[in-house]
């Protein structure tokens, strides 16, 4: 049952459709806190069942949801956790997503699943590269939105460490890698090593991401950190993380990337809003949610920036894009975001404080593909 890939936009639309006795659970769930994660989900499901019972739910409904809970808790997915889980259950069905994203614990019971955090997991860029570099060796890693960081295959024959890269027999073993002899000196040998590593890294990740959209995290200590940073100076964003890379596990690297990506995405989002503002004179900007919804359903939104912490409840007509604000509805902003994704647009979930632009209204702004007709 457990899924490790993110849902498609069509699946998000289906998850957001009305249904009776819908239970949504988000929970922080790491491999190191396996039992706590299961307890958190079980407790949330128990609270949901009590809420439905107090609302007039039948014994058959309670039994069915207890069965769904047992199915979820018995799933093999609990033995391969990342950072969070999302559970969507009704008396008839249950679905569980295992995610590398750090989500907030949440429970909702109602006539709709709350897909807000799942939409954010899909929409917020989580892809990045990482280079762990020391004189004793190096590795190139890749993080994605659906899996923990993994090592990449790199064509790098002969540059496994500084000794191989510089062909220096005078490097006296791995422990003494910095005790180099010869005319060039330690710095020159490290520069040669860093240049060869840099060439292999750039060749590999440029082939994988030719548009240089994903940042590269550099885990290294001086002097190699400073040497590599001076060599790079490229068009891909380089994020430096100082420290001893030889002691890092994949889980630690992944966690550091996810934490830093939040700031990277915030900076990029603020720049995007400033760029969107340039289209005001051409009628290619919408800031009113009614206009954004109508444009989204009609396929007219190119880019949507919205505050995922704003909870605006209502319903959205899938044919006309008309909004209705109702307390027992679903999260309108996440629903509109799914429509933008479904029609090939870009969605950028943010916290309002991250955006520094006079255009920003604290809720949502959209770049349109064409002006709205009135």
C-alpha cells in the first residue's frame, strides 16, 4: 500500500474530491523514531473515529475505520520511512505516502481530504545535488522530492582521492593525506584534485539538469572548501556547508539539504514575485482569488505563488472556476494550485513573510498566460 513516489496532479484532483467520512493524517515519521511515528498515526486515527462517533457515526463505520487503521499500521512501509507520512482513509479505502519532506503533524475529519501539505510536497522544489569532498575522497549525491539522497554514478577514473588525482606517490596514506611533499606544495596538489573533481561533477550534473535549476550543496572543510568554491564560480547555485564530510551519513546529508532548500526556495520565490509584477501593465497579473481561480480552471495561469499557511475554505466549480466560500469546504488555495499543475503551470508554495515585494498581498499572486476576459 505505501507509496514512495509523489502523486500525479490527476491523483491530487481525485484525492481532493468530495467524499464522506474522510480522514486525513500527516505525521512526522523517521526511521529512527519508528514506534513514535506509528503511535502518532494510531492516536490520530483513534481521535478521528471518536469524532465521527460523536457526530452520529454507526458501529459499522467505527469497525470499518478500525480495520483501515490496522491495515495502515501493518504495512511494510513503516520499515522504510523517510521523514513524514501522509494517510488518507475512508471506511472503504486507505492510502499512505512515505515522503522525504518534513511535514507537520495534522488531523482532519470531514467530507474532503486535506491535500494542502501533499500539494506543497509536490510543488515545492526538493531536487538538489550534493558533493561531499575531502582529501580522502569524494562522492556526488542527488536528492529528489520522492526519495532520500542517493549516490550518483560518475565517470571519474583516477580521481578517487587527492593521491590518485595528482599522481603523487609522496602522499603517505589516507590518514596523512595533507602531509604532501614536493615542489608544488599541499595547496597546489589540492587545487589540482579539486579541479579534476569539479570537471567530473559539472559534466555529470549538467547532463542531468542542463537548465541548472537544481542547486549544488558542497560539504567540505577548508582548505578544500575554499579552493573548490573559487574554482566553481558557475551559473548553478552553490550552497556551502562547512564541516568534516567524511563523517556524514546519507541521512544527515539529506536532512541538511531539506533544511537549506527551504531558504533557497524562499529566495527564489521572492524573486519570482518581483518578476511577475512586471506583467501588470499587460494585464498578465492576477491577485484576486476569484480571478486566479477562474484563470486556473481555464488553463490561464502560468505561475502561482501562494501562502500555503492560509486556510481559505470553500468549493471550486471545475467547469467555470467559480468560487464559493463555505466553512465545511476544502482548502481553496491548494485546490487551485492543483489545477495550475494539471494545466502545465508552475506552483510555488511560500510563507507570506518570505516574500518581499509591493505586489504581494499576503495570500496569492499569479502570472497569467493571457489577460482575463471581463
